[in-house]
């Protein structure tokens, strides 16, 4: 399955939006999850193949010529136009997915599989807490839009500066706490400290805490140790690790997650 670029847009900060369409999405079926994602394949420069390609066609190539897989959040699927909107984090010239999104032009092709996903706001929760950095903002945006009308929703979102703040909307009673990373020597505790300073939400809270690995680990400690969230209503996942590239992070992620879960 693949899509053809229709448009690209810088949303603010390091976030970019790419809209895909075309006959390559004819078999796309959306998932029910707020954190829905597709597994995209980014082709190295100079590789001897293009989109679409078969897995058997590339699996025996040297590592530097094989596609780099990345999970990208689905921001929206338009059933009428059969267009898929994906949001990317692009850190300059670093990262295969971000560089592709920032430089993509109309007609460029992107191969993908999926979608997958795990979290959607619990419909019977009394309140909602959504926490994360830029990598989690697309899923947080979708989650905000899917809560029942009138329910309290608190978002704690970390971006580099005010330039990265987005307009979020929700049928719920939405409160947004923006945390800025620029100029901070030790950003690992930014989200955890912001959560700890908030008043406790009342009732059963459905929570989504995703983003940079150490930040989500420390945020998880706070919400569980302070009794802000029931464990069974908490979705917590590290998307990336500061100081590691994607391949390095993939090699240690399982151990990191296991250690985090053993803490509480």
C-alpha cells in the first residue's frame, strides 16, 4: 500500500503535516484508535528501487540500501476523498521520516502498512489526562477530539518554544498546559514536574502518556505514585530516546520499558 503526496504543511515548531491520496490507498481501512499509526518505509538515497516495492525485493540488500521503517501517527482519514493525513516531527536534517516530510513534493510516493494502534479515551472515564512532547501531539490531538462532551480534559504538552504550540480542540472541557524546553539544561523532568503541580482530577482518569523515553518514565512515576490515574486506565509508551538515533533506540527499547514497568 502506498500514497501519493497531495500537500505538505508546517504546523509549527518541528511538526509537519503531509496529506496522501491516490489509488495506492484503495485498500486502506482506518483503525478505531486515537493513537492510530502506519508503518512507513523510507528509501535511502541512491537505493536501486522505488515505491511501490515488494518486501522480497529488498530484504537481501545491504543494510544501507534497505528501507528504514518508522511509525507515523494518523491525524485524519477522509473516507469521502480517501485521503490520509499524517503528522511528522522533523528535526532539521536529522531522521529519515522528518527529512522526507520536510522535503516532500506533490506526487512523491510513500509506502506504508497498517494502521495499528492501542489507545482510545475510555468512554466511561470521569476525566482525561493527555501528556507528551511533539512526537505525541498528533495522537493527543485526536484523543482530545474523541472524549465525551463536557468531560474534563487536561493536556500537558512539551514543545521547544511558543512557536510549537498548536490549536487543540475538544468537545470536552479542555485545559492545556504548555511546557517549553528551550533554555532548560535538564528537560527530562519537565513533564513530570508540570503534572505534579496540577490539582488532582476527580473520579476515574483515562490517561495517555507518550513521547521521549525518560520523560514518559518520570511522568509515569508521578501519575501512579500520586494516585492520579488507575494503572488499568493508563497508556504509557516511549516513542524515542534523547541522545539515541532510531536504530540505537530500537535496540534497547524493550529493556527500558521492562525496567520502567518494574518501578511501580
